[in-house]
C-alpha cells in the first residue's frame, strides 16, 4: 500500500510517499524524522516509546504537523 506523509520542517511543508503494508502514527512520525534528516543528524537509529513521546521529540527537532493517509496508487516501475 502507498501512504502519503506530510510534515512541516524549518517552516516548509514537505510531502512524501512511502510503501508499507501498514502505517501507524508512530511510523509516520519516524518516517518524517528520517526523511528530514533529523534522525541521522541527531543519531536516532530507532525509537521505542509512545506516540506522544515521539511527537514531542520530533517537535523539539523542528518536525511538526505530521499527517498521513493511505493512497491507493500502486508504485510505478
């Protein structure tokens, strides 16, 4: 399945797509952290904790307003 994830980073709205069987809010925030480069820059290789705690950390790093939705388009080759 395809998912569209949008988030705000450094005052700019970013939209990305990912392909996963299932995606929850926790996953969407972690994708945003990876996509923005924050996870690599800050040395976050994995995240264990609640959805609220990952959102709080993301906001501290400047990743905000993470939203996601399923998109029914198949990946193109």
